[in-house]
């Protein structure tokens, strides 16, 4: 990555990077953002002392600077918006007392995005269980940000390995998936995906490959009627509006190269239909993107990795990719 002069850096977007669960690898991954000329000016949100401590444990040389809005950007320091921990954090040991600290990072980043202070936000991983143990019902970043922006529906998409894979349903048991894919849900999901591919990814006429739900895309109704009764009518209606939609396609042959060449993104019907392929192609460098929000939000494609916290062995590739993608989306 080439250096960028401080004068030209004034024109770059400012991204908020939340450091996530303090017992996990997020703080040290954020420390690894220092000393690089990113295509954005970065502000890490977290406890400054914690970030310094984890950097030292991981052998990361980093100089921190207290973040102040409007200050001249520099690549030789890491700007940190200090948010104090509720209680001291130990690497690998979660503490429910810090649950509200984790959410405070999200709230501050979101407020900055909505005010225009930040052009987008990048999130390090959080631990859902410990936040719930701290007395706050929490099912994930995506749902939290949707609720706090008043967004009725968002779409999860992972990017990496040359693929973009969005999901019609996310974290549901398989038994519930078919009932969750209604015409209204599918149509709204496709509209959000199509809109954000145009506005966030700069694709003026995105081509979307749509997977069927059943094996062989239902085999003409012999292996399920969801394609006939739900998916095909929605695709036909949206094609009539001008969308380029190919499908429903059998998922077992959808991810071969000659099929993928025909599309800019894939819509899979459920989590484990699309994401194993993407993670095989990109694990450690994939990015989770939330579509449909009024703000830019990307995230890493991994969890808190409590067993690696403080060891210096955590791979920053996914965080680096999430920053790069958020910067491109903010500029789009």
C-alpha cells in the first residue's frame, strides 16, 4: 500500500472502527491498523489503555493519538476515540460487566455515521452471549444496527474470494427456512440487494444469480414447490421492472466458474447454502456487509477468538479487507 501525503489525506473518508469484545482479538487487530496509508482516515473506538496493552502483548509497535474531530490526519499514529471500560478486561476471559461498554462503541460509531462525522463504520467481533449475560438482549450487530436506525429489513452479504453472496434468510434452523421465504421477504431482499449493488458497489445494472431452495431447484415440483409457488413469480415480477435476475438455479452447480461469470452477486436462500463456498474461497479475508442500512457498515467474517487474544497470532486479514471495502463503499 503506497503512502499518501497528509494534504491529500484530508480528502479521504473518515471511518469509525469499533474494537469489539475487549476480551477477544479485536483490540489487537485494531492496533495492527497503525502505520499504513489506508484509503480512508481511521478512528478506532475503544479503551486506549486496553489497546496499548494488547498491542504490547502481541508485539505490535503502535503510537496512539487522542481523536479529535477535524484534526489533521496522520499515518504514523493510530487515532483512538477513548471509551473507558467498565471493568478491567483480561485476554480470553469475558466479563458481562463490559457488555454495555461494547454497545457504547456501536452507539458512538452509529451516531457519528448519522451526523456525517464518519463516512462509515467497520466492526470488530463481539460476543453475543456475554452481552446477553450482561442484561441486554442482543442477537448481533446486524439486528442491533437495523433497530437503532429504524430499518425494517436488512440483508447480510459476504464478500471475498472474488464472490459476493447475499442471504434471503440468516440465522434460522433449517426447519424454519422454507416458511420464512415468503414472496414479500424475497422481493424486498432482492430490491435491497439490487439497490445497494448499484449505489454502494457502483454496478449500474447488477446481474444477480438466485439460488433455488430445494435440490435441483425443485426438479419441476418433484422435490418441493417453493421455486414454482414463491421464487419464480417474484423473479418474473422484478424482471418485468428491468432487473437482471437469473434463476432459480440449482445450488450445487451455481458456484462453478462458468456460472459465476454470468453474475455480479449470488442470492442464496439460507446461511449454509451460500456461505461455506464463500468462506472456502476467502476465509481470513472475507468481509460481512450489511445492506439496506442508511449507513456504510462492514465487519470481519470471524468471531472473537478468545483463545488467541493477546497472543499476537490473530490474522488481521479480514479486518484489513473490511476497512478497504468500507472505504470503497463510502466513496461510491
